[in-house]
C-alpha cells in the first residue's frame, strides 16, 4: 500500500507526463507539417499549449504543498525539487514551440528561398521530437534501467539536433551571401529555426534532471 507521500508523487508524476505530452504532440504537428508542407494544423497545435504555464503553476503548487506537508528525507527532497526544475523546462520548451508555430508559416510566404534548407530542417525536427519523446517517457519509466536508456537516447538525439542545426545554419549563410538584400530576413529565419534546437536542449535538460534523482 502506498503512503500518502507516494500517492502525492504519483499524482504529480501523472500531471507532469500529461504536460510533457502536450509539448510532444505540438512538435509532432510541426514535423508532419514540414514533411507535407501543410501548415493548417498549426493554430490548433498552438492553442493546445495555451494553458501550459497555468498547468505548470498548478503542478508547482502541488510540489510545494507536498514539501510542506511531508518534509521528505534527503533523497525524496532531491526528487521533488527536481520536479520544479522539470516543469520550468516544459514551460520553456512550450514557449519555443509556440513561437515556431506562430511565426514559421509567415516566413514561408516571404521571398526567401527555403528549398535547400528544408531537408535538414526536417531532420532537425525529427531529432528534436525524438529527444523530447524520450525525456517525457522517463517520467513514467518503471525501472532504473529504462530511465538510464531513455536518458541516453534523449541526449543522443539532442546531439543530432545540434548537428542538423549547424548544417541549416551553414546553408542559410550561403543564401545570405548570395542574397545580401535579404540578410535580415534570413537571420530572422535562422533565429526561428534555432528555437527548434532549443527545444531539443530542453529535452536533454529534462532527461538529465530526472537521471539524477
């Protein structure tokens, strides 16, 4: 039979998993859109993230209440405090995802030429999505072995995302050199694509936080 403290942790875990799943699903929408050039689902994906901050606040309040009620031992205290950091990373990942969903379609309708960079942008998003999926699955992993495996995979895919971002950056600089009058627009696109890579960074951070508890 679970203790009251364990029941509270399970409840927090469940809410954190649901929160992370929202970010995963929104990034799946991004990947499907990039692969199909159909961006019609971006608005609904963006709306699905509207209450991420309030949900994270709700989880944080439960964490703080749990700390106050149960005064956990050092090991459990470390775990509960890590939860606060994880929810913050989810909020940051959600913010980057929302920015991409909001601004990317308008960039495609500009005079910029994206044909050369799109294959690597798709690979970047594939790696980002994988990294985040593994990080979120760590929340419900049933044993230390699975947790360690998911953490390793999240970090591997975060590294792949870094590599693909570097390739996109290189391709965009080639476009900048050949189209100097559009330099500002290309740099804005690069900053937007950088948000995808930052989502992968958040995934690695979430994974590493969980691996240490």
